[in-house]
C-alpha cells in the first residue's frame, strides 16, 4: 500500500515550505494579511494483538502544507484557505501554488451581497461536496442502524441516489490517507461500494454491529488507543460524474455556487439539513458576485435523490467528491 515514506524533512525544510506558502498569499492583489501557514511531517507505527490470536503491524507517514489568507480591510475582510496532505513527501502540492490558491479564494469572496430567500439549484464546490459521501457514511454506519437512529435504516437495497452514482470505500488504495491492511479488530480490509448505481448496497460494520445485525464484519472497525472499536469508513469517494463544472454553471439561470459552510445542522435521525453558507451568485449561466449570510436547507433523502456529480474529483483527503449540483434546495437570505 506504500503507506510509509523514508523522507525525513528537517525543521528548516518545513519552515521554508510554510514561509513560501505564506509569501504566495501576499503576492495576490487584495490580500492584506495571513492567518498563518504551516508544514508538517509525521511518522507512526500501528501494532495490534487481539485475544483471538491476531497479530499485525504497519508503518504510516504523513506530510502536509497549508495556508490561510485574509483579504480586505476593517469590517470587510474575508478569509479562506488551501492545503495539501499526502502520505509521501514528494506527492505534496507546490507550496507557492497552495498559498496562491488560498489568496485567490479569499479575494473572490470580497464585497459579498445579500440575497432574497428562494428555492434554487445549488452547486457545492468539490471540497464541500465531500460532505455528501461523509453524511452517507454516517447514515450507513452500523452503530446508527443498530440503534435505529439513521434515516436510512430501512433503505438497504433501495434507490437512494440517481442511477449511475457510485460511492466507494477503498481501504487498500495505494498511498491513500486512510489506507490500512487490516482494521482495528484484525479483519482484512477490502474495497466495496456503499452505493452502487444509486442503490444503498452496504453498511459499515465492525464485529459488534455485524453480530447485532446478523451479518459478518466487513473490516470497518476503527479505534483510538484507549477506546473500543466502532465502524468507520476509510478512503471514501463519490465517483466522478460526466458533467463538466462549467456546463453545470452555464445551465443555471438563478442559483448559487457554495464556497464555504459553517455550523452543523444535520439531523441523522430525520435527514433534515440546514447549514450557514457563503458563495457566488449564478445568474443567466454566469458567476456574477459573492453572496453571504445565507442558510441552505433541505432533507438529505431529497438532496441525495437530486444530486448530480461533476467530473473534477481529486483525492485530497480521506473523503472526497467532485463538485456536485443539488436541485431545488431552500436558500434563506435577507
């Protein structure tokens, strides 16, 4: 799985990367300061011995660069960020490019306007769209299914997304940020589809939840050093669609491209969804201006059913998705 890199960047090297990212933020016109930048390197070893005779271990490394930029002055400031996180040091994005993207994202959010409440199509940028496979994984977690606290508890084998949509959990992805040869109970981890052709196809199960559901563990047990196992996803992704992001935008007469979200208003029992957000207004197929102080709301069952993935998937973290369009969301504004 290539989970360990022999690269050992020293403090001077990491400091240089952090400073390069910060300097690149300042090169973007409109950026007035930074909210910090950083670079890190880490190494750990995982060893597991269980009472049923399993014994195994593996090494893992991780490297990252991040930058946060602030644009504007006084009460009209906007903040945004960018980052790169990889298992191998050589795979990291260029520090200058990271800082530049952070600065450009902050500047494009300047001078936002308010908008009236309405129902409209909403596009979620890729880094925010990753919340969709994450929410699906929470709803498909064996613990919630056993307790009856998941809004999908009775939906196994049923159409949850549109046909053609795939959500894959791949624990043996080479150089994957959450790859592992075995789970926290010593079960070999294998790839499966949580959603296949839009149909909910699997639960995330460890030994305990599998037993309670009369099933077999599928190797999704995770644990902290002092905690008991519980189900969790590994390298989770919503697979690429066939629609270009530019075509998504050009096909919308009145909508929003969401670029940031805050607050967590998701009820996993009912599927009700409500989050504060900011983004870019889309009018007549073009991005016109930033918007802020809005709330986007819906129900996850409806959102999943009306979701269209774009074609720009990047594996930036443990959970990934391409840009996604969701039709008919409620936007609460001024």
